[in-house]
């Protein structure tokens, strides 16, 4: 019972304290940049553009592939005697393969795509700054309207 009353009193005190806390202009601007979905989306677009740039760079780099197979047969079959023995079906049959691929020339297509991807990263950064500026402008004008309303 005492515990329940204590929780209720603490909740009431916290809600009364938060009701009397005023948000300053700097706090409002910081909070707007943290909780705004458009700002977060534009920041994630930078990451997408960077990943695209990295992918396009990887297309001109060497590619190494390693493949391997192992086949285990239940029996081993051989024919012949002595030095003429030929194994037709070995008990363990394995195969490993290493492949190296390097694109040589494709009409500078990859270079152009990589250059465009770098421009895309810069555009995403500029777009994020524009979104943040628009958000800060909206918050500033709303804050100013609220201050003017309080003065009246």
C-alpha cells in the first residue's frame, strides 16, 4: 500500500515538474533535429548513396572466388592388378577451384558510374542540410509565434 502511494506521489510530482518546465529556443531546435522523420530519412539517404558508391567501386576491383566439392562414395571401385590398377570410382573424390576475375575495359562505363555515385553522395549531403534548414526554419517560426502569443 505504501509502495503504491509512493509511486503515485512520484508520478504526480514528475508530471507537475514537467508541466512547469519551459523549452528554450536552443532545446527546441536540437529536439527538432533529433525527432523529425524527414531529417532522419535524409540522413539515411547519405548512407544509401555511400553504399552505392562502394558497390560501384567494387565492380572494377578484382574478384576472387573459391569453390570446392567433396564427394564421399560408399565403395571404391578399381580394375586391374598390380601396376595396371585403375580406379574408376574413388572413395573420396574432391575438387577445388580458385577463380580470379579482373574487368579490363568496358568503355569507361564503370568510371562514369563511380563519378556519378560520388556526385550522388554529395547531393544527398546537401539535401540533408536543406532538410535540416527547413526543419529549423519551421521550428523557429513556430517558436516565435508562441512567444508572440504569450506576450499578448
